[in-house]
């Protein structure tokens, strides 16, 4: 059964009749990690793993929602104190609250069922897809007139205010703006973006899921963000009052605050400065079809995320080193880190042997196999 039929079966069992269908996607990111909240560039694309929602206004003032994957229902009202205990429902509640904050009491009650095939905690943005699917659907059925940027901001604010993650805008943006066959280079300061058709002949993109998710990933993520903000403050105080983001900071400016910021914060900033440069180098390399350079930059990002930003882990470093040994063009930890996937740019001729070797060696070392997700770049949110 396809996902739409699965969702509909639950919808009709729970509420009877039919609603409207919407979907939104998970994402990959080619390069530009932990740069979004630093006002810099990212390079994501939406993928063929989705959240599908069936939804209908119910004429009341409460939401009834059913998660097909969890086999669990949740009902809530729309006041701040109605926040549900159920973790998955908080994303949907948060989206409702953020729409209300923006547009007033335009939101009425609704019934919805949803299902998804984005692995949870794998760094493929299942939560952003859930937020984006509901933001898109609610905006449409209640005619709240919010544009796609606004919907992305609603998802991001949901993470900040209801889920405890001070994330940037990349995941929600990719989930909403994704386009089949293209990656998106987004400038997270100006919010200007450009689609780059991505069809690297002779290469494939594949994710290897370490299947580990480290506890406290969200507090570690928030600490990374706080480090970046510490350095911005220090630089502002040392004669550069216009500095808004690490994007604005050069290696020279960073040198001026050496000794005034912690060593750890200093290292985090070195990474962000280098990563910003790498995204621009990858943009030019993509334009000339130079995938070997793209791949080299991916390895450099892994190195930076592991050594300077310290968001990798033993399992991901191991996957990365196998890729290098196998002669894979590019490989790195993807997304926030602390577990999840590596993204790999692999030549066709070594694709199968690379996957076999990775599975075998990883299993020998850790006792379980990584999961393999070939990447297909698809459209983002929409009505089905
Ligand atoms: C998570 C966040 C994003 C971004 C990435 C790292 O996915 O949600 O905003 O910061 O980590 O690039």
C-alpha cells in the first residue's frame, strides 16, 4: 500500500470520510553545515522521503491528530497551556501556536492523520518535514495567506519555542522549497537562493546511516550555537560593532579576539569561517562539473566537523575513513551531527563494492550494519 492509502485508512477509521492530502520532504545537505544560524550558506535538497498528511476542518476549536507510525492519537486545544505531553504532537501544536501568533485566531479545529518514511534521528530532518507538512496544510485549509518563507519560519520557531532546539532555517527551507533534480544554495542572511541542477553523471549520492543517535544532541547543538554567538559578541566589542553573524568574521578578525574567547569557541569559529569558503568553492566546482573538487571539500568538512566543531562521533568517523580507503570521491557527516548519516559522493564503478565494504567493516567493528539510503532529489512541500 502506498503512503497515501495507509494514511487514508487511519483517517477514515478515526474520523470517517475524507480530507485533503499534503506532503513535505526530508532533506540532504551537500555542504554548508552549522552555517545557517551563522548567516552563511547551505546547499540542501529535498529527498524522496516524506511526511504525508490527510487533514480536514472539523468545525470545532480543537485538533485531533493520529500518527500512523506510532499508532497513537492526540487531541489538543490551541492555547499555550494546551501543550501536549506526546513528543510528536508538540511539533504540530507548535506550528498551530506559531500560526496563531502571526495571524491571530484564524485557525479552527481540524482532524488529521499522518505517516512518514523519513528515519527518525538520522539527520534527514524528519521533524522539519512534519512541521512543514502541517504548516503548509493548515495555511491552505484555513487560508491564512502565509508565503513559503513564512511557513519555514513557523517551523523554525516551533523548534525554538516548543522543542528546545535553537536550529537555523535550512531544514524547513529545504523541505518547503525543494525542487526535483536540483540542490538549493541558500544565503541564510539575505535568504536569497538559487537552484543548481544536480545530476552528476558517473556519480551517485548515497547516505550511510550509522544508526546511532547520541543523547543530549539538542543541548550540544544549542551549545555550538551559543559558542558562535559568544565570538560574535567578542568581535563586536573589539572594534567591529557592525558584526551580526560569524559570516561577517574573517580569520584576521578572529585573531584579534584570541585569548578573549575560549579555545573551544575559537575552534568553532575557525570551522565556520572555513565552511563558508568551502560552500562557495563547491558552487564554482558544480558549475564547471568538477565533482572531484566537490568531493575533496566534503572530506574537508568532515575533518572540520570532527576536529574543530566536534559534532562527529566514533561511528561516523569510521564510516568516513572507510569511504576514504575505498576511494570514494567525497564523504562527510551530514546535518547536525552527534550520530545519523554520512553523505557520500561515489563513482558508479566503485558504488557496489564501497557499500559492501562499508557494511562488512562496520558490522565487524560495531556489531550491527549501517543502513543505506540512495538519494533521489525531489520536490518539497505540496498538495497531493
Ligand atoms: C540541524 C539544524 C539545521 C542546521 C544543521 C547543521 O539539521 O536543524 O538548522 O543547523 O543541523 O547544518
